[in-house]
C-alpha cells in the first residue's frame, strides 16, 4: 500500500469483517475504485459482478497450502474462480511465478500480454543493531500445518547443549510439548516490539520442516529479519536463496551452520551487512515498481473461452450454491425440529395443566354439589323451624292476648279493691274518731 502511495495512487483499505455480500459490494461502490486488489479467493465471487477490474494478489501460495487442509477441493475451486475473474495476478517471488504460469495456462490464459506480475515483499530498514556477546537466535510466527519448526528447534537445542552456549527466543505461538532451558517463549507482541528484539539478536532461526509449501513461501517476518540486518538461517528448500545473497545461511545441516557461527562469530557481521544490502534492494519503491508499471498501462489477461476446466468450475459453483442452499434448508429444518420439540414440550405441559385443572374442576363440581345439597337440607330445616316458629308465635300471640285481657281484668279488679280499701280506711278512721269520743264518756 505504501509503495503505491509513493507513486501517487490513492489507496483505500477495505475490511470485509462483519460485512454481508451486499454490504461488501456497497462499500466497494462507495469507494469508486479503478481497480480492486483482492487477497482472499473466496471474496472474488462476491464482488465479481460489480464490473470493476480485479487484481488477485497471491503473495502466499494458497494452492500449496491447500494440500494441508481438509477442504482442498473447495480451496482449489475458489482459486480457479478467482483467477478466471482476475484481470491480473500478483505473486511475491519468481518461484511462485513459475508455478502459477502452468496453472493459468490450464485455465486458458494466453500469457500475451503477461498474466503475472512479480511484486516482492518489501523490507523496511531499521536503525543499527547491537549484536549480543553470545549467540542469540530469534524466530517465530503463527503455527500452520505447513509451517513446523519444532523438529529443527530440537536439533538446534541439542547442539547448543553440547556446546553449552547460546539461546533461542521464540515469538508468537509456542509449543507446550517442547520445553528447554535455552528456549524462551516470548508470546505475541506488537510489531514494533518484535523488531526491537530483532536488533539485539545474532541471527534469525527459520529452519522449518521441508514440504512443498515451504518451497514457495516468503513471509513478512523474513523482510523484518533483513530490514533489521539479521542473517537468516533456513533450509535449502527456501526461495530466500534467490534474494538474500549472502545475508544468511541456506543449508539443511543445522549443526554445521551453528558450529560455524559459534566458531567464527565474525561471519555474522559480514552476513548482517549483506542482509542490510538485500533489504535496501527491497524498498517499497523498488518492489512496487513492477505493479506501478502495469497500472500505468494496464494490459489485462486474455482468457480462452472454450476451456473444459471451466465446465467443471461451473458445475462446482452450482454445486456450491446448492450446497449452501441445502445448508440453509438444513439449518431451517433443525430450527423447525427444535421448535416442534419445544411446542411438543409446551403441549405436554399444557395437557398436564389441563389435567390438573380438570381435576380441580371435578373437585369444585363435587364441592358445589355438596354445597347445593347442604343448602337444600339447610333450607328444609330452616323452613321447618320457621314454620314451627311461626306457629309458636301465633300461639304466643293468642296467649299474650288472653294474658292482656286477664291483666286488664285484674287491673280493673285491683283498682276496685283500691277504691274499696280507701273507703274501708275512711270508715275505719271514722270509727276510730267515734271510738275516741265514746271513751271520753265512759268512766275509768
């Protein structure tokens, strides 16, 4: 990106993370680019319909990486679709160019004009390094099935133990199964911190297990090694032998190389200077020049239309679309099954609840019947009591009338007796008066 900007191009980086196909297409339209450089094969089919020329950047050899993956066929077919949709293909080294030329020929590329542009990875020159007194090797990177350093590390550690000197710093992903007092796992750090660590190392440890992918791989960390003046130690399989030009050791004999470094440490300084010189030739200006030249006068790939491989690709694309639809249908089917199971569970719960409520209703019905029966019995009893009380009240009323009449009679009789008593009292009083008078006439 910085190389293109150096030549005056306006470059925008677009991430597809979290974007749907429609969202990715809309983002591309908003940028209004003259070209789109794509680094992931599976993205090509999503933006090919935009009609914007696509440049496919194959800085990593995905076809060789696919040999270590379970879904090799999908990766290969995605690459075929991406290559056929591209107006130009970029690779990072000459070995990749030779490899992809054959593939492009099979897909119908005419190679006139050229179908490939070699755009090497660039190196950034750092400040002068401070070499340590004792041998300190440094390495790292992500773990991939095609990138296995552990057997080589074991060999190197065994030799360093024999010489009783030296250490290895490993950045990135470590191996819990490989532990050694001379091996230090530094974990993941920032790019700046990693480059600072490179400046205090003796050489870069890049011996990997040999395989077909390693024969085409040039990594960004290799550019960091060279930019920091760090000699690279790697195997004969590596394409770095085409560019480091004395800035390292290309040799499968790990023990012999380490012996030479420990016995003749001055050779490290010579190799370090060569690494710096190599990095100067890999500046962003020089590595991007080939792409700048093509963009200045673009001649797109000429494809043959009648290519039998395309029929297979078409069938694969159709199969992939149908498989995607089938996955969606299966996912929906699973959701429906889960929903049915949920509904069945809810139905069973409702049935159980209805059964409980039916039992409650039966009990309530029985209770209501009992209450009705009780009310009827109570009404009958109360009716009898009321009738009885009514009759008793009539009898009491009649008796009360008789008693009232008798009381009235008695009252009258009492009043007559009171009058008689009053008369009698008057008569007695009169008799007393007469008697007193007569007592005065009688002699004593």
